C-alpha cells in the first residue's frame, strides 16, 4: 500500500469513528435538550400557578385556614392548573378579571376549582362580547316582542332563543324555560369553541296583521297546554 493510500485509509477511519461518536451522542443530547425544555416549562407553570395562588391569598382572608397541610394546597394548585388548561383559560388578562370579580364579591372563602373556572369562563366570554347564559336569557325575555328591531349583544343570544322557542320564552316561567335555554346556549358555545358556525334560521316574512294574529293564537295554545297540565 502506498503512503497516499495509507493516509486516505487513516482519514476514512477517523471520519468513520467520528460518525460513530456522533450517532452515539446525538440521542442523549436530544434527550438532555428535551429534559431541559421540560424543566423550564415546569418551572414556568409553577411560577404561573404561584402567582395565581399568591393573589388569591391576598384577596381571600380564609386562605391560610383552608388547608390542613401544604400537600392539599399543592394539590389544589395542580388541579386548578389542569382545569384552566383544559378550558383554554391560561390567559393572565382573563384571570385578573376573575380576581377583580372575587374582590367585588367580598367572598371570604376560597373558591372551589369549579367556581373559579366558572368566573374565568364568564370573564372570557365578556372579552369576546358574549354575555353569560343568565344575561342572554334576560335579553331574550325583554326583547321577545321586538326580535327584528333589537340590536342583539351577540348572534348566539338570538340563536339560543330561537332554538328554545319564542313562545316558551314569552309565556313560560324562568324556572321552566331557562334550563332549556341554557342547554342550547352551552351547546352553541361549545360549537363556537370548536370552530363551528352558529345555525342559520330562515326568516318568515308575514304581513304585520297576520304575524300578530299568528302570535296571539300560538301564545293562546301554549297557555291552554299549561292550564290542562295544571288541571291534570
């Protein structure tokens, strides 16, 4: 073998050895990199949740008496984080608004996770111009006789009212009708979160006198049904 060939052979061996070393170390480096990223993410989450609970401590006087031990407080913080993440409420601006609501309520007890999530959800809806189900129902009741003229806060209110039925909204009690309205409202909200459009409704164009007569008849039928139910 010539000196030139011998030199090339040595170079090839060095390159091959280097390649083996690279392959050997790459997975561990990738694992180490992922591990570091996970550590940073965990630290960021912990900081975020401590910020939430520290603010709650300042707002809710009973906080320090609410936990028998540190582990239960930690569990509350962990489960609160999971719920906030699941409900897509990891927005500090929304959470601040929820704290403002807590301050105004002057609640002296630590809110349950469900209660705090509910407050955050209502704040998130208001940010988008969407009223709570309760406010939406009141708007529907107040404007049931002027559906076309009223400027609705959000199309979802009108959609939920139409699915519930105008004659039930006009003639029924809140105890009877609101649960039905809320069921439709919550389903529409879920559809919106999943990127679906609100349902389209075909408008009925009737002469005013005919529309008024139809409304009177249908309201009469609803009251008659309720009267029969009471008699039975």
